């Protein structure tokens, strides 16, 4: 069940609709690209695209002093909006102690998924849970933590989340590109959860 803090966060996420065009478009997709850029002054920004079309953009909430610290030490707070400024999703990390490994995904002011990062020594493992905390999907990495398999709970691969190889200058300026693939008939809430998982992966393993 959702905690009281999660319910409070939902009340503060603002209005949205799961039927905005970008979500409708996502229903019919099996692949999206996530382009990441980072600025020391404005933090992380992610653009989610399909076939060159921007579906929505997520921008880190904070101020210049916030962004001086490394991304892996910051709590994720960002809203996803489409090209017309309509809210598509909200990502929040809890403020409770020892909850740094959870990322909450809201759509239409409702908690729809919690992405939980398991403690592992070598290969990273993230669980995409439903709103009640029951695991639905897994993301398991290779040893580089650049290539993740999207798996069912019985470890059957159904998609991927991977970081595309970038040039030296792109790495210097922290511009990263990710590709996410999933079954076309996957519930759109868990397509969004896969995107949220990609962002958590980028924060924890690849962002400066």
C-alpha cells in the first residue's frame, strides 16, 4: 500500500492526464530514445523521443547550489511535460532515511510504480513495482552497467535499456543517449516505469 508520504507527494504533483497525446503515442511504441544533457547551472534534462518526435521532456527541479553536488547524491525531483506544457508524469524520491534507492512514478496524480534499486556487488538490479509494492519487471545489468536486460520476474528477457556508445567530447560534456525497447503490448504504465528506470540508472551509474 502507498505510504502517507507517497500520498502527500501525489497531492503535490499537480494535474495531469494519462490520455495526453504523448501517452497515447507511447501505447503504440516498442522503442524510445532518451537523450540526456547536463548543465552545472540547471542540472539534468532528459528528452524522450520516438522516430525523431519528442514525446516529452523531464527537467531536474532545483537551484544552482543543488547542482554543484554529484547527481548520485541528489534526490530525483522532476516533472515530465509535453511540447504544450501538459504534465505527463512526475518522478520523486522519498525523503525518508534509507529510501534513496526508491523512485516513485506518478501519472494523473496517482502513484503507478515504484522503482527499487537492489543492493548488489557487481551487476546492478532494479525492480519495477506496482503501486502496492509488488514487483512486476526487472532490469538487470551486465558488468559495465551500460546494458540492462528488461526481464519478467522469471528472468525472461522482453526488452533492453542500454547506453549508446558516445564520442569523447560527448562524454566530457555529459551528453548521453539511451535506447529502451519493450513489448508493444506492455501496459503503458510500465513503459513509463522503464523510462523512469533508465533515468535512475543514469543518475546512479553514469551522471557526473
